[in-house]
C-alpha cells in the first residue's frame, strides 16, 4: 500500500481540463518534486490534494484512505499541510500570533497553541522576529513564515508551492537547508518549484507534467535528460 497516491486525477474548469489523468505515488519520508510549465496543472493538483478543489474524477489516497471528498480542515487534521505560492500572512499580527492561529487547527487551548507555535518558530529559525509584525517581513521572511504556519499544523505530508521564488542565492541555500531539515524530522514532502537548482538538489524523484498530463517521472538526472521535459519545460540550454 502506497503511503500517498493520486490516481487518474482529473479536474475540469468548464470545458478546460486543467489536470487530465495524473497518477503518482510518494513514499514515506520522500521528497517528490512536481515540475512543469506555468499553467500545466501543478497548483491545481495541490488544490485537489488539500481539498480546495474537488476532483472531477480520480482519487487521492493517504495512508490507504480516500480523502478527495473530505473538506480542507479534515484533510489538515489527517496530517496534510501546505503552503501557497502567493503568501498572505495576517499582516497586522505578529509572527508568533500568525503561527498560533495556524496551530489552533490542531489545538483546543491557547496555551497548547502557543507552545506548538513557539516550537515551530524555533524549528524554522524565526525566533528573532517572533514579535515582529508579519507585514514588516521581507519576502524571504514571509516565505519562511508560510512554512512555519504549515509546520504548526503538525503535517505528516507537506505540500510546498514555490517556496523559493523571489529569494536571493544565500536565501535559496537557507531554504534548501530548511526543507531538508523538515524531511529529516520525518515529514514527507511534495514540492512545486521552478528554480531548477532547488528542485534538482533536494528531490528524490521528480514528476513532470505538461498541459495537465504526465510527461516523465524518475530521478532528477533521468528527468533532466528526458527529451519531452527538455522540449516542454527545461529548454535545450539546460540540457
């Protein structure tokens, strides 16, 4: 039994198939990279996994259980967390209060939520800015806060949507270190990322899609050498 699997996943918006028959599995403790051109269906796939969109057809299975008909909050409580490509922290609240708000998805008291939030903030390296208003953070800080909020929900499986976008080279290395640290903690990760240095460095396997359909899957080396991926996404300069 696969730890996590999407099976023949399809999503139509009107007459447009944003995702059309995507299937992949993720093993426990693995990092799977999900790549493809803009508009290829990557974030729509995340939205179906997390319950934001219901699939037109197909299944999403987590620990052997079908979850694609469940609401978002139920999926979160089962142990699936996610970040968003466009980060929108609660700007007039502190970093700590942002993370406490996320922790309440798993906690029933302010004391428990605060303890969980402080632990997540320390783990993700935001302790020095825990009292700073979220709107005051630079983009790297906001991206890290987005991950911290997701970690406060206690995910077994974490979906990361372009967490490295907009970062400078030093910040990219720090992001890679944090993602590896999260995996070393025992969290399974599926990551969408356009920065090839990041996705090729941290992924155990990569699943590539284009026009909502799978075009390749394999190790980073195998996918980077795949002619369909080169033509649709990477370009001949990368090859």
